[in-house]
């Protein structure tokens, strides 16, 4: 009877130890899965649930501590790497923005030059605004037209004056010819009359 009780006690102890080992292995396996796949926040929550506080100190198993430490360092390194990559991207973007700003300024300058050239013309080597050029050009055209009209009127007036003077000259020449003819006839008559008087006087003597 004692042997039977002793055997039962041994079997019970063995079962208890075996059950404890199985529970420990299961817990470690679960811990390993959580600590490998969960986020840092979930990992800390997992550790918080499975640890106790004694005299304001939290007792954490060494493997938990080392695991969370490695995970935190890995996360920190990944964050640093991400920050470095983002800083590099920001630097590249800033450089591209600077290049684009330069290109935009050059394009704007070229556009202003094209607009200025389009809206301006050159006259006698002088660059002037298109509106001023049009005003000056039409002013020159108007001035030349007015000068042409004045010259035409002066020519017409001169032609009329010349024709009138020619007519008066012709009339004067005609009158002079008549006067000359009459004078000649009168002189001839006077000469003949004088000759007759002289002959008459000679005969009387």
C-alpha cells in the first residue's frame, strides 16, 4: 500500500514538472512570436502584462529585456536610416527645386525678352516701342503727305501764275509790236513829210 502511494506521489510530481515545462515552452514560443512580429508598442504591452511590480521595480526576464532591447535598437536604426533617406530625398528635391527655379527665371527672362522684342521695332538702329513706332511712322507718312499736298498746290499755283504771266507777256509783246509798227509808220510819215518840206524849200529858193 505504501509503495502504491509512493508511486502515485512520484507520478504526480513528474506530471506536474512535465506540465510546467510544457507551459514554459509554450509561453516562450508565444513570446518569441509576439516579440518577432508585433510592433514595439504591442511588445511593451505584452511584457507589461507578463511582469509584476515589486517595491516600485518591475521584474523583467533577461530574455525579454534583451529581446525588447534588440527590437528597439533595430527600430531605432531603421528610423535613422529612414530619416537619412528622407533627408537625402529632401536635399535632392531642394536641389531640383533650385534648378527648376533657375530654369523658370531663365524662361521668364526669355519670355520677357521675346515679348519686349515682339512689342518693339527698330528704326535707324533705335529700338522703340511698337506703339511709339506706329505713331512715329504714321506721323512721318502724314508729314510727307502734307508736304506733297503743299508742293502740289505750290506747283499748281506756280503753273497758273506762269500761264498768266505768259499770257500777259504775249499780250505785252503784241501791244509792243503794234506800238512799234505804229511808231515806225509815224516816223516814216514824218520823214516823208520833212523830206517834202525840204524839197519845197529848195525849190522856192
